[in-house]
């Protein structure tokens, strides 16, 4: 049930964690229903998981702004999810590349291949918005969601 749910917020930026705490306070979340942890992707803290078997769901939104972050993100996700856990990645295709770095022909395919072939996740579904509602243009550039997708992965059962 929802009353037994525990949410773990993470970031490697202490200021972002303060924003998480403020949002929890403003939304009057029970202190027992969430935890906030500093996390550097690619590393894992055993104390972070709410139980010994890991999390049911990991959610990451618009976090891949540098191609070097893909592998560390996937390491953290796969180490923190329980067997059969779900990873939801909302992604808008824009990343920075560095000198002497191989640039993939298709960034989306690259992310999916890293998740499935290197980290053992199964791609369950790709969700796309075909048309962005006109009212969204009031607060966001019309091309802001161009090529965006939500990838739903699952660990092996």
C-alpha cells in the first residue's frame, strides 16, 4: 500500500538535496516516508536502500547531459534495484561530448544498448509524445521536447 511506501531522493549536489528537503517539507511528507542521500553515480551506499533487496523503482528525469554519465548512472541503478525492479528514464537527446570521444550515430540506441547489453536490463517500453500540447509553449520552447522519450527498463526476474 502507499502508506508503506518509502521514497529515496538522491543527488550529488548538496544544494539540490536541500531543494529535495524543502519540497518534502512543503508537501508535508511524513519524515518516515522518505530519505535524502548524497549519491555519486557509479558508487553505491548499502545504507541507502530501504531494505536489503533494493528498490522497486528508480526514476531519472533529464539527467543525461553528458555522455560520460550513462555508465555511472546505469551502475548505480542496477546496484540499487531489486530483482524485477523497474528503471524509468525520461530522456531528451542532448549530451556533451569530449575530445577524443567516439560519438554514437544514434544516442537513443547507444543508451538502450548500454542498459541492455552491458548492464543486463530489459527494455520493456519506449513512450513518446507525438504532439506537444500548445499550452506547453507558454513556458517552454516548442522544440524542447523534440526527440524526447521515456524508456522503461526492468531487471531480470
